[in-house]
């Protein structure tokens, strides 16, 4: 094959490598992230989490029984996080919009007090190694879990990414299906306000 033919086929070869390998969600995710950064594509965060009525947290039965297992193999249940605001994100490494919104989620995660706001990143990857590779490539350190039982409402979304914000008593304060930019001062302030909202 001469040089001219090689140059004609090179873009197609690159396209095939990107589209038919694990690089596809990363490349498409970065393209979507770039569009978000330019402002040409608006992916608004959900309406600020609503305040839930003041109730004594200790007297409530936490409404969510969601058994999970972490990348480290440790078991946990969403109910273990009673008393904290919980940012639950459903994602997968093969999902370009999930990959595109992750930098914003990670930036938000780094800015919030883990004693008040917990992040639960639930991966739908069939192979946990793929999720782990993505985290290592990007340097993300937020906790990632895998469901060990069917997801109950309000987490049983038909699409990903999907995000559910739980108040300290476990009530749903906000839900958003689809990609969003969560790293905004307004959304951070809303989570912090939800974490310190008075309880009687």
C-alpha cells in the first residue's frame, strides 16, 4: 500500500478503533464534555434540592434498603448513610454522557464535607474492572458501588446517567435523568443547605 492509500485509510482506521473499542465512551464523553465547557450545549443541573419537612431523623425508619458492594469488595447498604445528604449517581463506563458529567461530579465531591454529604456512584458495568480502569485513568477517588439486588424506586431509572439526591432522613429531595453539570456554586450551596436544614 502506497503512502497516498495509507493516508486515505488512516481516518477510517482511527474511526474504527475509537468506535469499536473501550475508547468509544471516553472519546464521545470528552466531546460532550467539551460542548458543555463551551456553553454551546446546556446540561442544567436539576432544580436545587428541596428542603424536606423538619422531622427527627432518629425516629424515622430510613426508607431505602439498597444493598451494594464496593470496588474493594466491602458490603454496604444505602441505609448506612442515614443522617447525611446522599448524592446517588447511576452510571457506566460504556455510557458517554456518564463519562462526560463525571468531571463535574468529581469536582463537586472534592468541595463538599464528607461528614455531611455522601457520594454513592452506582456502576452498571457488568465487569467491575472496566469501571476501575476508568477511575484510575481519570484519577477519580469517589466511592463506587455495584448493586447486589434489583434497584428499588426511586433508583430504578430506565436511562443513565441518572442522579437522585436524598435528604438526611432518606427522602428524595431531587432527581435528574440525563447528563448535567453539577459543579455549580448554586448546586453546592443547595446540598450544603439541605445538610444543615433544621430538624426538630
